């Protein structure tokens, strides 16, 4: 006949054996799991170097520098000294009217850059003055009619010097890549009435 002390002793032995067995199982499981492989620490990424220098929509050739960028409203013109459609004579820069020649109310003559409209891009140089009165209302760039037609997906009429469709003004983004040496004012465009084009 077992006494109370015998029963307690057996329980202690059973509990101890269980703990030893659990410890052995745990040790074998830990030994079976492969140790984590330590990864080499990478150098911190230079955020400014990782980010693109220019917005994809305003992409320009890598060798050109962005001196100024912004947005404005553009109209169109074609001054070939024919007197048609409000033509005021030959362009102020002294070159014949041509595709890629734009007019600004204030930027120096000879300034170069790009404009962007709905995913389309056009290179330009400032060769004339304008828009006149519309620049007081924020229309700060006159685009040659042929380029305006290409940007808007319409046709240029050589006889009437007009662009097909209903658009006379479009919202554009611009990038200046070179300031011209001619008269005018560098920086954000200002209205023709300011007289900055004489500077």
C-alpha cells in the first residue's frame, strides 16, 4: 500500500521527467532550425541621386540645363510681313518667320527652350514680341502657327495663316534652356505693357 509520500514522490519524478523530455525536444528542434544568414548591410541610398532630375513629362536632352520652368497660356501667330491676319511685319529678331520661332512679351530675343502640351513637345527660340494685349490676361507666349497646329493635332492653313479647329489658346508648360543675348528680361514672363522687352 502506497503512502501519500510515495504518490507525491512519483508525481515529482514524473514532472521532472516531463520537463527534461520537453527540454530535450526543444533543444533538438532549435538545433534542427538553420541559423539565419546575416545579410550584408547596404549603404544608404542617396535620395536626391535616386530621384529623376526632371519630370518625365518635361524631359529634355540630358546635355541641356533647365534654367527656368513654369506654365502659362499660349496663343499662335505667323508674322511673314504679308499683312494677313494682323501680321505686324517681319519678326523683331531680323530672321524670316519660321517654325520654331515664338514670340514673348518679355524674354530676351534668342532665348531657347521647349514647350509641352498633352504629352507633345516642341523646341523653340524667341524671335519676336507678343502677345500684346492678351499678355495682360496671362497669355504669355505666342507659338508659331505650324507648331501650334502640330501640338493640337490640327491643320495649318498656309493661305489664311490660321489653325484648324476651335483652339486659339492652350495651357502649356515651358522649360528655358538658354537665355538669349537680345533685349528682354530673364525670369518669369511679364506682360508686354510692362516694357520689359526693351531691357
